């Protein structure tokens, strides 16, 4: 029976179960020739008796701290991911404002506000929330067409985004290390936002929506799936610019599927998409020194629910093709350019190291 690791618990989560996509160091408990087991440990303990000599004096250089490149390469996925996520999230914070019925959350990078989300649950907003419910009821009758996607996307987004780009964990392992971290960053920021808003799920308002899966207990607004899907699409789109719009179309479908499932309001997807775009742009800038914002910049946007469409001039469905935040760039930095950008801005440690690995993975002829 395989040994368990109490802290390697990502497969029990409901966000995107995205921590083990990389082919590098998947099983931190495995031995050289097979997975961990009690039988193997007993056999190794027995075989150890072959070493029947006295211990030799070890050389002093074994006490030296390993070089960063060797350390980062040898880390198991879980520890490496923690370092990458911490570095990517440096300076990001969520600040709560407003009242119980008119809640507001700002995402900041340093002291700069990048996004303001507002959730209105005052009595005057009831008509607009009813319109949101009516749209979900209309989608409910077409749920069967998307049910397989809905269920699988509870725990896997990258397989679907991967339809737009020819990537695999075997051929681009370091890219997968980055994408796991991107999804985790998006999850953490969306979770902080959700904690501010604590918006009841649609089926709490109207039980007849009857979602075909367990309804998450955390806030509906903003959508975590939309945040993660659009953040991942932004990063992949910067690395594979010819697939930029295909990635956004798939991210949009992932987001909308949560509405068909009856677990999110339409405004949840839209807010999550904007948040994901901003996080994706931040990660691309921090990782590779590339600016994928629209110029002139239209951020920081303010998005208010439940009636946002008139503010933004674009429907939820159209947002994938008409981002107010990102532009499709045709030029991807070289490893040397990314390294120079990191040096210029004083970014050291695991991010410049991983950026070089990712850009080498992607190659110069990426579609």
C-alpha cells in the first residue's frame, strides 16, 4: 500500500486540482525504481546491512549551500511551487472597503490599485439580481450539453486550455511548473476577494436551479474558475501569441460552464475574467519583463455587480474577444531579454531561473 503524505493534499481541493501537472518530480516519496511502499522500505532496511564498514569522514564541501540553479532544479514540485507562487505574489494584496450591503474590494500591487470590485446587495438591486437568476434558468435547460465539461472542469482546466496550444507535461515540463503556480496565484487572490464579498450561490436564492454537482460553500463572486482560466490564458497567450484568441475563447467557455451548472451568476464570470486578465498581465511582466496591457492603459477598472454591462460596453460573452485590459503581442522575449529585464528591476531568485527554463521549453518557433 502506497505511503501517504499528509501535506501533499492538493488532490482533495475543489479549486482546480492543478498542483501535479508537471512531469518534473511528480512523486516526492518515490524511490529510484518504484513508488514508495512499506515493503520497499523493509527491503531497503535489510539491504542496508551490505554496508558493513565504519563511516568515513565526509569532505567539508558537503556542508556548503548548493548553488541556486541546482537547488531549484532538485526541489520537489510542492516546494518549488511554493517558492514560485510566493515570488509571483510579492506585493499583491486585497483590501476590503464598503458596508455589508455595498461591499468593495481592491486588488493592489504595492500601493497601486489595479482593480476595484463592487457588490451591491441593497434592496434596490433586487431587480438586477432577478435578471441574473432568469438568465441561469434559461441556461439550465441546456445543461446536458455541457455536463461532462462541467464535471471535469471542477478539477482540471489545463487540459481544456491545452486544446489551443500544442503543449504536454513531457515536452514543456517547466512551462507546466509555471502554469501550476499561475493557477495557484489566481486561486489565492480570488479566495481573498471572495472572503470580502461572501455572496450566496444562486441556488441559495432559488432552490429550483438544482445544480448537478455539489455547490461550493464559499462566495460566488467573483468566479474562481473564471479568474484561473483567464489568468492562465493570458500567460499562455503571451507565450503562444498565435493562440491568444483561441485561449480566451476556451477560458470563456470554462467560465460560462459554471453558470450552466447553476453555481455562478453571469456577473461572477465577468468579474473573474477581469481579475484573471490583470493577474495574468502581472505574472507575464514579473516573469518575463513583458507588458501585455493595452496601451494606453485603461486600468484600474471598477466593476460593479449586478449590473455591469453598461459600464463596460461589452457583454460577458464578448469579453473574451474584447478584453479591456490585454493586447495580443506578437513578440515573445528571449531568455536573455527576460534575464536582463529581471536584473534591471532587481528581481532575483527563482523567477529569473524559471523564466529561462520556460522560454527554452517554449522555443523560438512556438505557434
